[in-house]
C-alpha cells in the first residue's frame, strides 16, 4: 500500500508558498520598473524581506479571511510595501535605543 501523495498540511503549505511568491514577484516587478539604479545586494536584501514579510502576513491572515484570494492579496500587498515599512521600523527601533 502506497502512502498518499498529499497529506492534510500540504494545501496550507502550498498556499503559504503561493502567498510569499506573490509578494516576491510584486516587489520584483516594482524594482524592474523603477528608474533608479539598484545594486544586486539591495535587490537581494529587499526581495528576501518581501518574501519573509509575505510569508508572515500569509500565516497571520490565513484564518482571518474566508476567501483565499483575499489572503493572497494581503500577502502580495505586504510584500510590495514591506521594504519601506521594515526600514522605517528599524530606524524607529534604532532611534529609541539611543534614547
């Protein structure tokens, strides 16, 4: 007897991967259509941040929305805006640490 190919957790994992991918792709489109010059390190760092943020937002809102499409939309929007939001958050943390 062969084990099933998909277990009960696989669809949720695929949904998370899809949500993170949407965030990464949305940020990459943003970078590629930008008129500013960016270094490879900038693009890699910001793309990784977009993917991680999209993944975390996908985990957080997965059970909040009844429609999976809304969860994907929230995840994609978070990935699109995440680099600036994370940078502002880090600046605020650094400023409060200097007290």
